[in-house]
C-alpha cells in the first residue's frame, strides 16, 4: 500500500508534509472501502445464497436455482430488486433516526471486518486491542436496532427494538468473558497475536488447551448467535410473533442493509471463532512460501465456514426461545459458567504452565475427547438415517 | 426515585398478522411482553354459508360445505351428507361408506399435519413445516386421483361418493401408510422431543378438564385436557363401529394435563390412529359390491329437523337442518370446533407472553373459515 502511495506522491511532486499525510489517509480509506465493499458485500450475499440452499436441502426443497447456473447469482438479483423498490418512510416515523438506523447497524457489522485476519499479512489493521475493538464496534448494532424500532413508530417494531437491545446487551457479557479467557491464555488482545500463539495442529489450538477454553468456545458461539439475532435467539425479529420486529416498516435498500449486516455478522461469527479458537490461518511448516498467502486465505475461509455452517444448521433445526427463557439462559447459565471459565483458566495456567508436559498431554486428551464426540455424533446420525429408512440424496445440485 | 409512569399498550394483532392462521384478529392489552387481555375479534372471513345453504338445493350446497373448513373439506362433506341422508332416509351403499372413511381419515392426517407443522413454525422452527407439507402433498395426490381436486374436493355426495376408487388406488394408500408410519417417529425426533420446543409449550395455557367441558371444546383440544370423548367411538356413524382404534388423550407427559404440548402431541398420536383405521378400511374393503352411489334424484326430505355431528379434525362438526318438504332447507346451522376453541383464548391467554399467544392459537388449531363460515 505504502509504495503505491509513495509513487503517487513522487509523480505529482507533493512535498508539503500535511498534504502527504492527507494522501496517505485518503489512500488508506479508499483501500479499506474497496476491500470491505469488495469482500464483505459479496461474502454476505454468497452466504445468503448458501444458507438458502442448505436450508432447502434440510427441508426437502430445491431452493433458489434459477438465476445463473444453480442460482449462484440469486443474491445479486435480490439486491438489485431491493435497490429498485420504492423507498417508503412512514409519515409518522422519526425521519432522521429512521434513516440513520440502518447505517449504524451496517457500520457496526462492517467495522468488525477491520480486525479479521485472513492471513499473516492479509489484515486491514492489526490493532493492539483487536478483540476489545471487536466487542465495542459490534455494540453499535444494538444502538441501530433500538433506533430502528423506536423511529418506525410501530408497536411491533418497538417491541422488536426493545427485545434486541435487551438481548444484545445481555449476551455481550458472556461473549466478552469468553474472549477474556482467550486473552488470559494468549496474553494479548491483538487478533494476530492470538493466532500466532497457536499452531497449525489441532492440539495447539486454543480451543483444546484446557476444558475451560473448550467450554468458552461454545459459550462464545452461543452468545454470538444471540448477538447476531439468529435462531434460536431470533427473538427481536421473530416473524411469527412480531411480524418482522424492528424492520417491520423498512423496505427497499434500507431493509436490504439490515439483512446484509445480518449475513455479514454470520461470517464474523465464523471468522472470529476460527481465528480465536481454531488457530486461524496457521499453516503446517512444509508449505512453500510462494503459495503461502493464498493457502492461508483458503485455510482461514475454510475454517470460518465451519462456524457459518454450524450457525445455519442450528437456525434451521431449532425453535425460538421465549423472551424470559432467553434471559434465563444468559443470566442463569452462560454468565456464571463463563465467570467460572475465567477463574478456571487462570488457575489452570498457574498449576499447569504452558509448554510443559502435563499441559501438552491435557491438550492431546482434549483433542481425543472432541474426536470421540464427533464419532458419537456420526453414529447417532447413522442410526437416525437407518431408522427413518428414507432414500438419501447427497448430490447438492438439483 | 419517582415512580415511573407506565400504561398498558393496546396491540392490534391481525387480521393480517403472519401467524394468525387466516384472517383472525386479536386485540391485546399488554404490559410490555405480558398479555393482560386478549380479545378475539371474529368475522373477517364470514361468507354467509348458512344462509347460502337455505337458498340452495340440498345437493347444490355440498360444494359449499367444502369451504366451511377448507383444510379438511372431506370431513365437512361427510357431516353435511350424513345429516341430509338421515333427514331424507337415504341408504348409502357399503362401498361408498368405505370410500368415505378412507378419504376422511386421509384428510384428517393432512389436516393434522398442517396443525402440527404450523405450530412448530409459529414457535420458530421452520423445518418441520416443509416436512409436514411434503407428506400432505402425497395425500393431496391420492385425493386428486380419486376426485380430481386437491383442496376443495366435493367428493362425498348425498347418497354416496362422486367417483369410484381408481384401479390400484387402495395399494397406493397402503404404500403411503407404510411410509408415513415411519415419518411420524422421524417427525418426533425432529421436533417433538426438542428441548426448546417442549419448554415453549409445556405448562402454557393449561385448559383443565372442567374448563374444557364448560367452554364446550371438542375434538383433539378436548381430549388433550384428558376428557375421553370421541364421536367416532362414542356416537358412531358410518362404518366406525367395525373399526378398531384408540382415542389418544393428553397425559401431561411434559407438564400439566391440558397444556399446549398435550394439544400438540394428541394430534401426532391421532395421525398414528388414522393410519390404523386406513389399514383396516383397506383390509375390509368390499371389492365384491361395485355400487358406490345410491340412486338419488332431487332430494326432498319430509318436513322435520335433524342434527348430526361428526368428528372432524378440529373437533365436532355438526349440521342442524330443518326441512319443510321442498328441495331447499328452511334452516341450516353449522356448529364447528374452531369457534368454541376461539372463545377460550380470551380466558387462557391472560398472563401469558406475546409469544405464548401465538403458540396458543396454533395449539388450539383454529382455522379462520371454520370460525366465521
């Protein structure tokens, strides 16, 4: 980035230091915007397509398969349709807040991409306080949602906005505490630092370092689902209860922005859990340097798609919790457990120091345990398949 | 600190709310999420079907009974035709009786599939609904084969049925029943045992035994409250006396007797029993009696009145007819299960949350056309 800007400055013969700084700043902003828009918007769109296809397969439907080969550009058509729709603002709505709200949601979600590391050098900004920044910037979303709910001047929207605010604020605590165990163990808040403290093999991943971190992973994932308003925590936009919750009155592109943010958030859930708990882009040592950046990127995308798929799977399987049950899950279970995790990790680090035999042995045991759980799960699935006695179609192309 | 001034919020749910099953309207008075009052407002789908019945000939009214409950129109056909036949003293051929029960039980399964699928969808699980619809499609195919229609059948006529079974139709039903008996456990594994699903429905909107009788609930809603009453067994009509089946009751297996979960699980169990009835009908089918329709000209029942009630999927469906000796009824009155179920919502929804109101409506399985007629 810097050499390109340097050559630009040299060509136009800019010598004034203030102007030089301005060129750098503008250049970085433009670069960030291109990367964010060029990656995030298509990523959100493609994830929406993938989600619809996966959901269709789960529900013995076909799913979108008309626009483009196998329907892969369905999301472009949907986006264009939303752009062309009439931009409606209710007369009684608070016009200013009504317009600002989607942008706040959008900024909250997209700002998080700044610290997501796609490779050892492929990150927009490796902030020292990366994880802290992540928690902070995603909080903007709740402001946007409650603003949308209030400004719409609709009782269903208001209920949705209030639910969203209560839910997101509550679930930030377990999410933050789970990341705190990670920070404690890795000794850094920088996302790249956390990844560098892990290795490529599963037994070096933070997730498998001790039982508390293993539990933290699931708590973080659950809390992230709740923060992203995904089933079983899609209470703020519960379409069968609140019509559409906070975005009832939204239409056209503003409506699309909410959904773009939702799917971008889905990717963030996967990416953060991959980076923080699953070793991020860490490659095995044998990979040649020439292909390293690409391999790192592919590995990271692959790992983050695990979280994305899990979230989609959960969404199309579970019913929705009720408001009081949602609060109960958070305050009665997740928060005490995540506090215990923080304390447990600290104690573990004192008695089983990193890099020594007992700790390494423990991580191998953890990996074995996880593998055992996976085997149990596969057996269970096979049993269900055998009992239901239904033909199985594994070909994803219909 | 000064008291915060609060007030009740009046929330208008419907008639175009996504989960009010047609055009129902509820006026909710809520304190935040807690419902203090829930007033059902009916009449958005009123089509004067009873009045139409007085203007049409007896035979001409049969297609209109399809529209009384369009999710289970075979059962409406049956109730009306049985009433007219009793009034006019028409004998129905035995083959027709079997065909009637076959289509009615198929229709009962498809209606319950909608009920349990929609309930799951209303508490947020989307996947069970397409599962249920997939099976319903197969039933629709079967019914289409025998009568040419997929929703409003007009299949059961006064004196018999409109068409005989096509060759191989019974085998197709048998094949459907065989696979469907595997689908029910699959459906149960998918949703009935789901922890969140059970938590959402258990102990929600409990209807005790006495209350269910007081509000004259009927059908699965009544049986979920533990009242052992099924017209097919206790006041049998058609060929039901020859058939063996159990009447599933609510036992409060996840909470209290008569809660929303009981109303859900009773419907699932009834689908199993319907499969049993279908198997028996196919086994006993009178292949040697080809007559499937009595010779009926214009029906002119002698003056008099009759009330016939049958067990439809949404409770008792009864037709009260007064004949003055002409080809048109001088009074038609229809009694449906959804209407009484709708009345009880006002009492049981108090103190619930908004999300529970949706679950209550779905668990009572009210369908708008049956309420308004």
